């Protein structure tokens, strides 16, 4: 059933209980039973509030493009305030009034109270389970209010049983239940006011979001993760650092992360993901052939000079490795630029380099150091061109 259907079921049950308790209260002349009838009427009003807040919270308009989802939290706050009033009412009766029951109608009173107790417990359990499944704070709050009705029925039951054996204990049970109702009201108000103030989502939800994000190999870190819970929905704002420098590829990765989050977290209403490239230093690998010159293809590679900004150079032995193995090895070394005569021909090698965001710089230079200078010059000019609009294409292309 939908959320609004559960609210209508609760309304029907509470109205039925109210009428039965009122009739039984008049017949038995039981003040506690009559008062409990009015308590059930307040439950009916609470269910009515829950119904209308659920209906209106789903509506969206130009003025409220995100919907009126916070109405559910406002409705839950109303329920909390009503619980405070009920707690005051029960406590007042416990201190100021006693119960005098007509024994000839005692069986009628007992039957009504037992029915009310069982139906309230059943409804509270089912409504709370539905509220958690449907992410409805109004239903959950209403289920706790229904539970207080079961406690109220317990008071009356204890009072009637006491009358049956010749004792009046109504005031003591009423005081205990008033304290329980007060505790429930304070918890509801504390939780719902926190939601209206945009409290963070619970740690379990945050952990689920982190797990989904970090399952993508292209993600190198989460700079910040903010998620708030409101109206049974979750809204997330995330900033990520991604490997590579291909912004088209990075945008595709972010789209896939967003889809995965929406599938993994059912109550995630909206997610905003900001991304930026990983802040790493340039690490260039110059592929070389048997003669120590720049290799004209991956198939002729025997080794590599690896130059890292601020750390100097190292030499790698790549002899007897195929294109795929070379790509894997250079990727594991953290290389982000490869200099060679041409791109690899193997599709698997291309896929590895693309996934890791490694750029292959094709060059006609044979001298590794001249090739490195060519790369360094052009990379530095690319940064400058972002500001000055320079054309950094080779002279043969720009003319």
C-alpha cells in the first residue's frame, strides 16, 4: 500500500476505537475509559494530519520545484506537540481523578479495552514497518502515537482488572504512561526539528554512498561528502578527484557514479557531483628501442626512461613484454605521459591507457632527451595558452 493508504487505515481504526470506548465509558461510568475515548479521537486527528501532509508533500510546482516534502516533517512535529498535550492530560487525570466503574457492565468494558489494545499494537507495528519501508517520517511518528494509545488501553485494562478484584490503581498506571508518552514526544520533536535544520544523513547512508563512489577505479579520492535527510528523502553534494586528464571521459565516469548511487540508495532524491583532476606531478616515460633511441612503435620497445617532475629519472627494462604488458607496467608506475613513435596497436593496451587517463605523445624525434624537451615545452605552453589563447600546434599544422 501507499503511504496515504496506511494513514487512512490508521484513521479508520482510531475512529472505531473512539466510538467503542465512548459507548463503553458511558455504560460503565468509567472516567478513565471515557478519557481514553477522547485520547483515541486525538489519534484520529493525528492520522488525519498524517494523511494530508503525505498527500501534499508529494506535490511539485513552479514555486516549489523540489516539492513540499518537508510537510511530512512539519506533520510529525504537530504529532509530537499533540503527544505532549496527551501526556499532560493523562498525568492530570492520574493526580486529580479516580475511577468508579459499574460492575454490571464490566465485561463490556473489558472486551472493548482488550480489542483496542490488540488493534493498536497491531496497527502500530504494521504502520511503523510501512513508514520505514516507504521512508515516511509522518507514518513512523503516527505509529508511535498509536503505540501510546495501546499504553492508554493498558491503563484502563489495569483499572478494570483492579475493580474486578476490588482495588483502584488507575492513577499510578496513568502517571507511568504519561511519562512514556512524554519521552516519545520529546524524541519525535528532537528528530524532526533536526531534519528541518538540515541535519546530516545517518552514518549508514553516508557509508553506502562512499562505498559506491570508491568502487569506481577512476576515483582517487573524495574531497567532501555532504548529505542531508529531509522528508524521508536524501540530498547529496559531493566533490571528487578523478584520475586522468580527459574531461570527456571524466564526465562519463561522473554520470555512471550518479546512476549507481540512485540505484543503490532508494531514498536518494538528488545528487550533485563536482569533480576535478587528481593533483599529481607529470611523470613521463620515453619508450626506447635496442639502440637507446625513441622507439617508433610499442612492438620495438626494449626499455624506458622515466622522468618525474622534481625527482629526476629512472630506467625500466621492458624487454620481452607485449603491448598490453607494457601498458600495465607503466600504469602501475604512475606514468601519465608516454612518448613513442606511435600509439599501441593492441586494443587491450589502448583500453588500459584510456582507463587510467594516460596520454600517448607521438614524436618523430629519435633522441630521448630532445623528445622530453618537446613534451615539456608543449605541456608548459598548453597551460599558458589557457590564459593567452596561443596556438601550440606543431608548425607543420599551424601553417
